[in-house]
C-alpha cells in the first residue's frame, strides 16, 4: 500500500507542515487533533482485539492525540486508562481530559503496576517537536514501557527517539506498531515492529501529492504502509 | 440495528444537549462539527458510489457539518461541489470554506443547472435550530431540490421541516437518506426514504444510555438505524 515516492519528514519540515495546515489551509488544532487521534484509535482497532489499553500521555500535542485516541477507543469497546503525570493548564488539554473523564476513562498513577496488567500500551508522550534528553518522570516511564510485556504502539514517533536519527539515546523502546501522522518522519525508517500505519486524513491534495501520501482505502482514517 | 428505546428529540432538548456537550462534557464546536461531518460523509460512502455530489450549505451549524462532509467526501474519492449563497463572517465558517477551497472543491451559483447534473444532492441548509418559514434564496433552492432527480440526503433534518411536526409548510422534500446527528429528532418519524443513519459518535456513555443510543459497529462513525 505504501507509495514508493513517499517523503519521510525531518523535524523542521514536519513543523512547517503543521504551521501550514493551521494557517494557509485553515485547520484548527482541535480538528487536526481529533482526526489524528481518531486515526490512532482506528489503526489500533484494525490490529488488536478489544481489551485494556494503557495510554501514556505527554504534555504536548502528542499527548493530545493520545487523549483523543483514548476517547475513541472507549467508543470502540476498549477499556482505556490514562497515565498523565504532567497536565498542562491550556484549555485545549483540560477539555480533552474532561471529555475522557466524562467517558469514565480513569487516570492511573502506578505506571509499573498498570503496565504489567494491560493488553496494550500506547506511547503518546513525545512527538516530532521532541529534542534533547528525556526528563523525569518520563525517563522512568520509558524504562517501564521498555520492559513491559504488552505490545507497544507509538504515536507518530517512539518517545525519546530523535525525529531523524532514531534511538540515539539508546532507550531501547521497540514498538510493535508505529502510527505516523500526516506523513512518516525520517526515524520511521528505523522502525522494526510489525505494523506501520499512516493516520491523519486531512492533508490537502496538493500537499499530499508533494509528500507522496498514498490514497487511503474507502472511508478509513488510516492506511497500513508496510 | 436501532435501539427500541431510542429517544427522538424535540427542539428544546436537542438544543440543551448541544449546550451540555460543549459545556459540561468539554467538547469544542470544531470537534463536534468535524465528527458530525465525517459521519455524514461516511454514511454516504456506505450507500452511494463515488460521483458528483452537490452540497447545499446553509448559514449555520447544519451548513458547517455540510462543509466538513464535503471535504471528507473529496478524500473518499467523490467530486463535491458547494452551493453556499449565505456565507457567515465567523472564523469557524471561513476556515471550513478555506479547507474546502484548498481541497479544490468548487463553489457554484447556478443551482438549477447543477442539481440536474449531479449524482447526489446533500441538504445541509437548516438543522434543529430552524423555525418559522424559509426565506430567499433558500425558498427557491428547496423548490429546485424537490424537483431534482438525483437522490437527496438530508443532514439531521430535511430543510424547512419543523423539528417535531415535520413538513408542516408542505415543501415536499422527500430525502432518500436521512442522517440524524447525536440522536434522531422527532420529525425523523415522518421520514419515508430508504436509509436512516445515525452519526456523531461523541455522545458520552451516561448521555448515550439516557437517550437509548445504539452501539455503533466497529470503528465506524455512523450506524444504520432502519
């Protein structure tokens, strides 16, 4: 299904595409996050049976995508729980969390215990804006994720990976599924898991052509790339 | 698939549910409109082959749902065109239209000509806030829609119908498909077309239980009711 001329984005290009989507193409962050998070939930629903899903939520947009995905997973019959240790004060995130709580999606604090007692783990901690090294509490969180037996699903980028070079810090996360959003990032070339999906069906045709984005099937919000 | 105890909403209840979704449940209008419009496009994709779709867009939220649906239909391989004679100045609508134009979705002005030269017509003119009588230019627009040969899809409510009593003005629209959003309105009991769908997969579980909303299948954003 993958398009042979599909572009893999570096950090700067990914950031400028995001800016373009929200300026010259007229999207709001709410719309993009809703469609991105929905595509994450749908990709999961295509490959894993309903069960308990632990979503690890970071403080930025990658975390926002995870909160949206959690809500849709609940609608799809999964049992999501959230690990969300750094909750930003912006209304966008507060409202996404309120939506989760009104869907009876619990917040958990003991990550080690929950990670050993779930069917699937979603890494929505850091995305394409990440650089530098991982700080507390996410350093120990990633250590727990690395050791967990449940399959790991990475949203856009495995957390702690360099957007281009991959796992330069040797954190050792090995996701079973990677869901690239908008377009794959360069580090996706280092992905060794079973399922590589592309989500975020909002790229206008001119940009899609330039990036070599494949045609998604039917009315799905995601496409399997590998 | 329909739930036997599903509630049909009157105008006041529909309005108060909308307020609740955007206050105590924390949704933004962008999110609700995105999911509603996506569910409209998906319902259409479930029943009609790809072709030219004329979307008639009103000045309020029903029109906004239509603009979102047009964009998703384009992604699904349809050829949408927009009749949008009253364009409000609010940023929400301007941005939805900008998204459509960046998807190369044309605006048309000669409704009669286009209505006789398309495969499907979507009525996204008036929704559950409508009351009173239909004014220009929508009075003549509805007359054209009534006489068109292409199947008609009504978004939430056939335009000009009373939310509860149905076609009290005798406008004579007879949609082939009705896509109720959030929950059916009372007037849906007068719908005589082939396909009745429910869209808008965002109703939190407590509200869904109270309204008797059925479980949607898989990761679909819509469910056929009849």
